[in-house]
C-alpha cells in the first residue's frame, strides 16, 4: 500500500498526522490542567476550613501555627521543591524564554507541580494570605510541558497554553485566560500557536464546567454607576489602587533582589527564620482584623458583593500587610485572589467618600484598580473582574479605572511584578552578583 502512494501523498499524510498529534497534545493537556485546577480548588477550600476550625478552638493559635507553617514550607521548598516558591507565574514566564529543555524542566515539571500543590495547601492550612490561582498557572505549565515531552517533535506554545488554561480553569474565565496569555505571559499575539492555545483553554474550561458546573467566581453582580457623581469613584479607585499596587510590587521585587542595606540580606542568609517572622506578622494582622485576612479573602469579598455592604475600614490595609508578608516570605502561593480582596477593601474605603454611590460597583472598581496596579496588565484586570462577576454594565468604568491604576502604579514600580521576578530565574548568578555589589 505504501508503495502505491506517491511521495507527495506520503508527505501530505505525514504532515496531517503530525498536525493531529499536535492538536491532541494540546487538548489532552487542557483537560489535565482543568482537572488539576478543580482538584486544587477543592483542596484549597478544605485547607481554609481546617484552619478556621483551628481558630474556633483558639484565636491565638495562629501565633504558633502560622509562623511554624511558613518556616516548614520554606524549608520543604528549598530542600525538596526548589523553584516552586511564590506564585509560580514568574517561573512559567522564565521557562518560556529559555531554549534549553533541561533548564525549562527545572522551572516547570511534574515534581514542581506536585510540590506547588502540596505547599500551597500548607500555606492555606496555616493561615497564609495567599491564593491558588497563580500556583495553578505553574501547575498548568508543568503539566503541559510534561505532556509535550511525549511527542517526538518539539511543540511550541505548550507552556503558554498550560498557563492560560490554568487561569481559565482556576477562575472559570476562559476569555481572561486567553487575554492573560497574550498580555502577561507572552506580551504578543502568536499567530502560529494561537488556535492551539485557545483549544487548550476551551478544553480546560469544559473540564472545569463538567466537574463543578457553570458558576461566576464572585457570583452575579448587577451593580453599576448611575449619577455623574458616582463616576468620581473611577479616578479615586484608580489612583488609590494603583499607588497601593505599585507599592506592593516594589516591596516584593526589591525583597527578592535584596534591599541595598545590611538588613536586606536577611531573607537570603536566614530564609527559614525570615519566613517564620513573616508568618508571625501575618498572624498578628489576622488577629487585628478579627480573623478576616487569612487565606484568599474570597468569602469576605463575595459576601460583601452579594449583600452590597462595606467591608471593615481596616480590612484593605491589613489584607495588604498580610499578603505582602506572605509574598516576601518565600512560601509557595499566589497573589491573584488576595489582590482582589485588597482591592475590594480599598474600594470599600473609597465608597465612604461617596455615600450615595452603589457600593457594589465601587468594590469592583477597587478590585480592578489594585489588581491592575500589581500585575501591570490592565486588559487582563478588567476582563477577569468582568467575567468573574458577570457584570458587563461595568465594562467601561472598569477599563478606565484599570488604565488609571496602570499609569499610577508605574510611578512607583515601572516593572511588572511577574516579569521582574522572572529575571531572577533567568539570570540567578548575575542577580546574586548584583545584590552583593549593591550591599
């Protein structure tokens, strides 16, 4: 039979077969990422419930559990799961920029994915102000990279597809997953692999849909701005969220690089003790907040949006402090959900200045503003908040607030947090020399 086919026909069959194998890899990876995201979501909820049960026995137990948990998490990270610290998005970005497969495997692999899941759960179990969405990005990139190794030919775009599918499945926001991949992960539109990336996102989204059903991450919100005075919330939230987001990013980036002062070397010299100190600080924030700033902050924000009431006046500030301490401690954990919670707190405070404005709409403006200020990705910010709340009436004000926050944040921190941190995984030796020279 083979002899009856012309060389041109055989070549056509080989090309077609290779294309279908490539598509199959992306679809299979998308399904696996979607399933992993759902499992992590369920386990993350369980971890937070378990920590709340411990607090019910004694509020002050966090003073022991949280610093101890942070210290153990950093020790396990350094000892068994190196390169799994933080949100995991910088590692995925760095892996895309590397050409050596072995170097990529040190940033995205099944081993790291397993460690990421376990240590993120540990962070939530001990009260860290962290999220599961960023870790899902690294897990998704790791799964897709591992599946790609089964192919005899190198498949471009696998890490990008896994990261995008991770965001889509974690938040149940397929459009935001695609936008995140374009704006934040690649910062360009790759025509060659765009269809395959979209296919992976769809597969992940359908898997999540099949396992947990259709839902809006923060529920359905119909709140919108009405009178002209309500629109004052747009610049107010944009500026406040941008400044706070830029400050957070600057602190995290400079801590990772090493502050140019003597004490700035402590996180590198005594990482476990530093993590314990950060855990103690996060526990104190939790006690001062009335136990509201532990974990992701998801339940507090969803309740406020659904009920249309303000958050406590100090929620945003204490959540920002707890999230900053968790982020610089070195434990694995994301900043997506905590950032949205901080933003909701900022929006709640701005709403006090505009008592006639709908508080739900201002909470959304605060969320998109702070998130855009942190990640410096305004399109992703307003798309993800719009999809999470199914509130399309707020698209224009959310876009405006995100752009204002993006510009304001740049005054404090010109670099996007993920790409700035990614350079530490691309040139660790150079970064170490630069830190030593500055100190």
